[in-house]
């Protein structure tokens, strides 16, 4: 199996691994045993295991062993960041993809959100607006990020989660910059609230009404408001 694909090796690893009770992890046998079972040299095996470790699928615990488990989001964050640095993907592509993702998330969240989840989102918007009014723009930014992460969590789709975390990571400084610029150029209403903040309430109201179409439209307006400000993203 020295020339086997990584995917086929993973299939064999899953066959040889032992499930850990109460977890999603599977413990792998020692490297010598794995190498014999897979008919691979220890060097070739370690190379493939290192790839899985870099991808986040393999975890080594000192004194306990090696495990295959559900990956975190570090790999997709790195992939998006490096792709951006190399010019393979650009800010506009990330922004466009994020809009499509967030609209879909808002629509689905309106179908499945609990009353408690809706109220938690409303509290995030309250915190966002209160912090903006108080001039604590970092706290407002964090409340904004928390709102979108919480909304994504309501849908509870691991593919959406990975995409959301990747987009949020690579666009984090751009989002922070645009929020600061919005404070500078966007007018406030009679309550001292900017539309780029207040539109989050529209998303929450649509979720509370269990109206997927309204949730999607509110999220679309949220991003359209940003475009109307004509603020260049940070590089």
C-alpha cells in the first residue's frame, strides 16, 4: 500500500482503529502494528499520518496514543488565509461567498431556532448597539462576530460551520475596519442607531416569526448596507 491514496489509507485506519467510548474518537494501534497491517514502511506511514495531523483529523496524546477524530477549523482557516496571501482567492470572492452562506444560514435558522436561541441573538444585537453608542467599538465588533457565529450554530451543520469559521477568520480585520468606518460615515436614526447595526434586529424578528424568506431578505439587506457605504476593505 506504499502508493495508496490517503483516502484509501484512511479507510484502512478506520477498520483498524478502536472506538473510544463516549467520544467520536478512534484509537489507532501502534505504528509498527499499523505498518504491518498496511504493508507500509514506518517512514511512509509516518508521512501519511503527518498529513492527517496537519489536516486536523489525527491527534497524538502523550502517554495515551494516537487518535482519529473530528477535525477543528484550523486547516480551513489556514487554507483560506494562505490562498488569500498567494492571490488565489481575493477579498471580493470571500465576501461574495460569505453573503451566500449567511443568507442560507439565516433562512434555515428561521425554520429551526428555539425561543431561547432567538433571545440570545437579540441580546447580542442589544450588546452591539449599546457598545457602539458607548464608543466601545471593539466590544461592538465582538458582539457582531458573536451574533453571526451564534446564528451559524443554530443551523448546526458542520460544513457550514467550517465555511463560516474560515470566512470569519480571513475577513476578521476587514470586518473590524468596515465597522469603524461605518461609525464615521453612516448616519444614525432618531434613536442614535446606525442601520448596519439595526438590521440585525430584522434578522432576529424574522427568526422569531419563523419566516425563512424574511430572514434571508434581512440578511441580504445587512450586506447591501455595507456595499452602499462604499468602504474599501482593508488589505
